């Protein structure tokens, strides 16, 4: 299999972030629980976070050899973080988690450039 993303490290780093985040959401650590409470995330959203983040990490890694999947996964992550940012704005929560959502959304968009 040929790896088509160049450079590879940003894709792998973003995938690792997604896997760690999925683990933190599986049994929410206090910081994650507080963030979800602050933005008023409903129970269904909370249950879906872990599989979504696992799928994102997997899509990024598989995207190293199937570039369209990598680009699609990056686009999905940009949309995911745009929704997260909008939830923080709606809740008037502009603390650290808001900045994290903005930053990771931008990083996801930049990582998509590795596939060009």
C-alpha cells in the first residue's frame, strides 16, 4: 500500500488526538463532563461522541492510503468542530473549551492540505 498523504505526521497526530479524546469521552473525565454540561449537550449527543471520535481517528489513518476518505474525514471534523463552536457560542461559554474547539477545527482543515 502506498501512503498518499504528505507529510504524514499531522494526519497521525490528529488521529491520535481523536483516539485520546474518544477514550476520555467513553467514561467522561470531569473536564469533559463539565464541558458537556456547560454547553447543555443532550444525552444522545454524549453517547455518540465516543463512536464519532473513534470513526474520525480510524478515517484519518485509513485515509493515509485512501486519500478521499482522509479528505472526507477532515471535512467531517471541521463540521464537527463548527457545531461544537456554535454550541459554545449559544451557551456563551468562551473559556478554554471554546478555544480548543476553534483550534482543532482549524487544525482539521489544515490537515486536509496534506492530501493535496
